[in-house]
C-alpha cells in the first residue's frame, strides 16, 4: 500500500510540476497521440536537473531501445577491447605430404563478424581461415570436421519472440559459431515475361537451403508482393507473391537459417575445396550427436585462433544499425564469459544484476533478450535516462556516445531529419515493433547543455512516420530552446 501511495504522489507530481511548461506540453497534447500511451523524460545531465517529465515512472514496451542497456553492459562488463575468439584445433599429425591424419575442430566463441561486414566479400573470413590452414601445411584432412557450438546453450531463440518473425534476418537463431548474420542473402528479380517465375539469386551459393519458387512476374506498374517463409525446424524456404516487370532493381532481402553453425561448416567446406583443401570425413556436431565426440580428452593441438574486431566496433553495429543478431550474440557472450553459461536465462540475469548495481532495478526494466525483439521487454523512461546519465560518468562514455546513430546519416535513422543541421547535435537509438515507437539518446542544445532523453509511444493509431516526425520535432524543440 505504501508503494502505491508513493507512486500516486509521484505521478501527480509528474503531471503538475511541469504543467507550467506549456510549450513542451503542447507536444504531449498533439492530436497524433490521441489514445496513445506516451512517456517522456528529458534531463540536463550536466546540471542534474529534469527539463520535462510525463509518465516517466510507468513501464513501456521498449523495442530496440533495449539495445542501449545491452551495449552499455557489454563495454562495462567485457570491456571495449574485448575480442570474440574462434579456435581451431587438430587431434592428429600433419605429414610431409600435407595430410592431416585426424580431425579439424572448430570451437565457436560467439563472433558475430564472420561475414562480409567491413570486408570485400561474404566468404572473406572463411578464405582467411583456409589460408591459415595452408600456412600450417594442411592440404588434405583425412578425418572429420568437428563443430563445437557449446559456448552458447541450445536456446537459440529468446522468450517472447514471435514465430511469425523467425524466417527473417531480424529474428535469426543465435549460435556460438555463426556465419553471415546466420542468413542467406537474397536478390530477386522479375522475369523478362509476365507470368513467369521471378529469378532468385542467393549469396553465398549454397545448397544449405532448399528453394521452392512460387513467385510470379507481374505487369508493369503493379505493387510488389514478394515474400518468403522458412518452414519451422527446416531450411526449406517457399517464395511467393511477385515483382513487377519494370522493377529492374528487384528486391534485396535475407532469409534466416536453421542450425547456423552447420551452415558455417557447410560453407567453410565449400571454400576449402575451392582452394584445394579436401576433407575426407563428415561434419560432426557435438551438440547433436547421440554420443558426443569427447575431443577435449584427446591430444589436441591448437592451430590458430581467429579474433574479431573489438567490442567498441560491435556496439556501434548494435546501435547505429540496430542489429538484433549482434545484440543477442553479445548478450549470450556476457553470460558465457561471466556466468559460465551462454543461455538467455543466465545472460539476462547478469544484465539485471549489473543494472541493479547502477540503481536500475527489476521494477524499472523487464529484460528478456538483448535486442528488444521480445514483446515481454518493458522499461520506464526514467530507467533509460538513468542509464544514459550513468554512462556519461564512465571512462567509456566517448565510445558509447559515438556508437549511437546520427539522424540522416546512420542506417537505423537514415531517413529521419535528412539535411537538418540539428541532426549532428543528436546521438540516438530508435525502437520499433508493433504499435511501439521509442527514441532515446543524447542531445546537445544550442546553449551547450548535454541532455539525455527518452520518448516512448505505445498503442498509437497513426502511421509510424507520423510518430517519428513527432519525436524528431520534439528533439529539435529541446535543442533550440534549452
């Protein structure tokens, strides 16, 4: 009862203290927000004073604003110089002819950057692995390719993820050994004749997915309806709908894969063969074998260790691109490194404990994954601003600040505030799932104040773009007037 009374008093204060700030209150009274659930907190973190608050102690669906917590925890717990590692071992000798008389073992370490991101091609990292094998004198592998995916637990999907999303890149399975964001790239073009199937091009070229092409080339000028569906638990993908004849650019998209560690293995074998290293044996998944290979008990030799770029770059991808896969890989790595278990249960508990240590409790944030995709994630605007305020006081603030997106520039906000000079004064994180738009980060006002802000809108009835415009205008007003 005491808590309820205190909350009621706070909420009354929340509505009245700032009621005299009529200019800001006009934003809250905007017709676009009729019937919506709106939360706002704006704080001058240098002066330690609240500029405006509205429903800031109530919980809202966070969407990708949750990545602010994940990325902050990553550089505070693991450190900005942390590197993900993928280790390569053999359990046999390499003779003078270059034959490995044993197995090649790959131990995944959560690296999200085994891909074409920041590289010339999707398979460049795999080609570098092959170069390293060749440098060790290996020309043929007589044994098996053994995949150790046990750095993470087998819960590849987080609580609260919608099964309708699992086909797509933003809800791909999580895996200790991953490749190409655990997706196959798609580029789909119309045929040269109306009524014929569209052309489906994939990258990398792989037989790991099975394509069922039920697409159609439409007449010129018709709207595209191209889509696809991966059958649960399989890598069979049905493509349907169509693309207009005159849409010569086609459609670019990405389909997630089942068992991504085996997708990585399959592609790696292809790259090895293309570069003259043949493998005689099979691929062994020690996660799934009835009798797991106890290679750790054998006489192993480490060939080499592949290390990713540092965590400082990883969190930039998480925040600027709003990349779910990177956020989840990072979250589970925190669990594996700190809690001894790369499970969602252990990993999220470590995050809750860390947040508790900086004054953000389970009453402030409901934390169920690393990306914000789960419908179960909730947070108060006050919790988000408290996090932003805390990070400003840490030695890692510059890294964290620069990891956030600049409107009109970075991918997640490229279409917002284009050519607006105020954008350079903003470092932001968006969030978007069904009936949820969130926006948070730092603003530098014309008076030189550093402001932390959180805007959260749930259950609105207008178009997403109208809410985005409302948020951008709100931030512009704060920059110009405080």
